[in-house]
C-alpha cells in the first residue's frame, strides 16, 4: 500500500472542526485534502471519515474516527480489498470520565438541582435521596478500553466493581467478571449498570424488559455504547413504572433524539447528544492513530485497529 493522499471527508465535522483535523494531519508528509460526497477515490487514497460512503470502497484504506464501526459494511470492505480501521483505544479517558459524571450526578442529585436553577428554585432534595458512590456496586458491561477506564475510576472512588465480558477473564480493579450468559446475575445487585459494549448481533436488544426487571428498583442504567443495545419501549416502561430509578443515555435509537421523545420530560433521565467521547484534542488523537498506521505501512507491518 502506497498512500499518496489523505482525504478528510466532510462528515468528520460531526466530531471536530475540519480545519483542526486537516492541520493535525498535515505534518505526516502526505498531502491532505477535504472532500465531500461527490469525491472519487483510488488505491492511493486514505480516507478519514466519521460516516461511511459507498465510494470509499475504491480507496486503499478508510479510517473511521469513532470506536464503533457498525455502520460500515465490513463484508463489502473485505470483498473490495479496502482496508478499514477504527479509532478504538483513544477513548480511555473521555468516555469513562463522562460515565463517572453521570454516576456522580445521580448520587449527588446534581441533575435535579441544575434543572431547578433555571427556575430560581432553592428546593432541596428529600433527606433519603442523595447518597455517596463509595460502597455502591457498579456493573460494567464491556471491559475494553472504555470499560476498563470506568472500572479504574469507580474503584478509585471506593465502589464495588463487577464486569461482564465474553471471555470471562479477570480484569484489573474488577472484583468479579461474568460472562454474557450470566448477565442477569451480574446486574442483580448493582446500583449502576453501565453499558460500554459494541453493537453486535449478540448485544442488540441485550437490555430488554426481562433484564431491567432483574435490576434493583433504586438502580440506574447508563448507556455509552449504542442505542439499540437497549430495547427502547422496555426502558421507557421501566422508567414510567419505577422498575429502575433512572437512566443516563448518550447513545440513542434515533439521532438526533426527536423533540417529542418522552425521554426529554423524564426528570430521572440525563440525555446527552452522543458526546461522551468529545474533547478539544480529539483531532490530535485521531491524527496520532493515522500517523502510527502510515509508519506501519512504511515498515510493512499490519495496521493498528484493522477491522477489515
């Protein structure tokens, strides 16, 4: 593979300023150019993109700037001989910090007070509403880079951490690791259940009415994975009837979340617009990954984070 151009697709602007991404990539010794949907590609191109396009299959290599790549047709890339890489591994601080922020907000009732601030409302929460994270159990479903980052931070806060991963292998700062077929048991005692697993055939609809019924009535669901990991109607019903105490959702079934969606009106829900991974250094993290892989190409080595 001989890369003669880095084409930055305009969809990158969904995650960071195009000009920042271009500037970060310009020091790699390869011409960099912003392209739109009308662009064409050949086997000397590397495309850096947020979203997939069919035309990208003509390039030599496509780098997705997100960890998730479920929107990309991996089979089509393999059939075309086009390399596909993703950005897993760069979210080990951003998403875990966001997740712990949700946990802290629920425990200390910060989301409630922020809502009341707009109404100049000094009302304090009932005595039995606030609690501390110390001593509470959190179940982290998915122990990759993000899940491990959440586990590390939760452990540092004095929480009891259990986790779920396919292999069932032990993980640092996790007291017990369950396999996916033990998910009911994994969530049963947790005050918080944090989803940070990839969207796959196995994980789609993983959190359904039956699983929500296994959770504590005072528990909270946090989704920093993908919307379809959770069954939408099941969650809405669980929130309405008090099966669980609340939820923090950064990933949704439809994005943007429709203005008339019932989640907007739930005081017990924190909604964020898929920004858990956002940081003002995102472009630098992506550029470092692309640079590493260009160097790997020059050395004849396999590319990091290759998925096709």
